[in-house]
C-alpha cells in the first residue's frame, strides 16, 4: 500500500477513535464483539487496542483470527470498514515496545484487559452523503435517483487494499 493511503487511513481512524470489533472466526471460543478505542495505527498498518479480558485463559483462544472493524462516529462525514487479521498480543517484548506507559499502569491494564493488534488487509472508506445540506429540490432529485438507480455511484466506498492476506 502506498504510504500516503496508509497515512490517510491512520489519520481518519485516529480521528474517529473507536470502532466495533467483530471476531469473524468460526471457533467455539473466541473474543467477543466489543466496542474498542484505538490506541494507535502504526506505520505497518496495524491497529492496536484493548478489549476486556475474558474469564477463560487466553491460551484457550485462537492465536490469530479474521476480523472486521467498523469505525463510525456521529457528526463525522465518513465511516470506515476494515477487514483484516487479528492477534492477541502476549509476547512480553512486544508488549514493552508497544505500551508506552508506566509499569504499574501497564500491569493493572493487562490484568483487566487484553492487547489486540489487527493487520489491515482491506479498508472501505464511505463518505456519508446525509451530512450534506441540500435544498428540497436536491432531496427530491436524489430520492428519484435512488428509486431509479438503487446502486448509485454515490454510495460506493473507496476501497484501499492495505496488504495481502498471508
């Protein structure tokens, strides 16, 4: 992926700040759907965030799993849907590098939360048309266009292929 596209997505994801995380695995035991707050989006296209620590032992869960993340915030004129692969981060070296916080805060966070990283493979960027103010004539024409052409070009996302699935 070109660096400018990744930079664009980093900025937009950080601007929205939170998403709905979906674990798309078929496993019986999987991380639950959760609302998450983005810690960071790194230069390699990973989205980092915490989720609530499950009651089961982490080693009972899959090490990697397919993920969808929906970024939306009221008042923003865009939304983003990310498809990718997620991992529970448990390697102490990776945790130390990633979590730039005091040791006592880090220890408390990791006792109640789990750090997850998601590698973005595909990002659908939707510009929300409803946020634009328009006259009654524009609204009528838009409604007529939707009836005649339900798959209007206006509602198609800009698609970014961030990385190939491995």
